[in-house]
C-alpha cells in the first residue's frame, strides 16, 4: 500500500517551510500532503532556489508516491505573509487551522497518519489562544482523556508521565490514576502499534536515588511503587522505580523496550543527546498515528537554508512504518 501522510510545516516564520522544501527534494514512497499555505512553500522554494511542484490533493483518487521535487497540497491560507525569523501573532490561528485540518483528515480516514513540523507555543499564547503543545491539542480535538508523549531515537524510547509543566507542579501531577493510565497507554501502544509481544518498561523514580528509601522523598513509596505493583499483577512487565541517573546506562537499557520518565527534563535530555537531529516525537493514545520532529522552530536560522531535515525525514519514516505495521 501507499500511505497517505499529512504534513503540517508548523510556525511559518520558523524552519518548518524550509524543511518542507528539503523533504520535497528527495521524494517519498508515501503520498505526502502538505496542509498549509501553498504561497508560503512557493516563496520558500524560490528563496532557496529549489524547484517545487505542488500537486493538488484529491482524496477520491488512488494514493500515489510523491515524486522528487514535489509535494501534494491541501491549502490553508495564512492571515498575513510570513517573514523568516519574525513571529507574527496574526498567523497563530492559521497554525492551529493547519493542525485541526490535518487531524480531522486523519479522524475521517482521509489521511493514514500525521507528521508535524515545529510550532511556537509562545506566539500562539501571545495571540490570546491557550496552547500548551501539539500533544494536548490533538488529545482535546480527538476527545481523548489521556495521551502519552514518547520520543524515539535508534533503539531508545522515552515516554513521559508529565509533559509541559513547571517543575514545581510535577510532584502534585503524579497521582496513582495518572500514572496507571500512562503506563497502560504505553504498554498497549508498544504491543499494538510497535508489535512488541511482551513490552518491557523501565520506570524512573521522581526523586534523586528514587527517594533513597523515603529520605529524599516519598512519592516512590506512596504512589509510584504501589501503582507499579498493581499493574504487575495484571501482567505488565515493569522494572522500578529506578534512579534515573543509573537507569540511562547501557546495561539497564538493554533490558527494556522503553523508559518511562516522570517529567520532561528527566528523560528527554538523554534521548536528545543520543539522537538529536534524527529523533522522533510520537503521540501515543490518539485514534490516529502522529509523529513529529524533535526540535523547535529555530527562528535564529530560519530562511538561511541551513536547517537539518534529518528529524523530519525520521518522523516521516516512522509514520510510514507505523501505518504498515497497523495494516499487517
């Protein structure tokens, strides 16, 4: 089969449009449909002196591969022309419209998966629109109570219990029900999406040394440990809670299929050190496949033609793989 993959370039003033042109230059075995303003892509291609052919997307036609130098297009008009490196609040609604249009297309089965470029959360909030990130946006749009953010690079997968929270709020957010839902989604996704028959999950503690027997915090004793025991009794293979500073070592990682970190900056620095530039962000628990780049909008280099498209290519490859695994 030829998967139909929707692609949103994200913030129009960032490197997303440039990444789209670089992605187009190599072609794809999937039908890649850019959900964005076609004039933005044409302008970017001209600035980069790259040839670009935008092919109209017709969902009634059989899917076709994407030829090198081309992208299929589902148009969404911008409010104002974008200037590379210069955020514009007027285009905040446009960014969200591209995300909504692409996600709705996945929900209606027009698209088989969604790959997202980087957005700028700050400018969307500055426009008066509450927005904490792609992950939460898609969960709300799909009517899903809980989703899980997982990043993958090579043989390392790191999922998160909490995502974009101030550090002072993390402990209160780690409750038994929240942790149980997160582990259940992670286990089910590893089994059903990644086709790992018996997933092995290593779980970080929250505190240094996983609480040091209660001397450095009691979350491991009162919340994390009992929740893991409950889920082990249901047959889920869990190790932990383990000190994060020793969990991320080769001997420990060799014994698991994924690591569950308690908060954003506990797990992702290790993941990005290992695979920055070709890591993939995957949202687990949605009713559709969604992957993303592992980096931000890089406004400081936007429009210069030097953005690295490695993470976007990896995100597209991961989306194609997950579509094919789903259809086995």
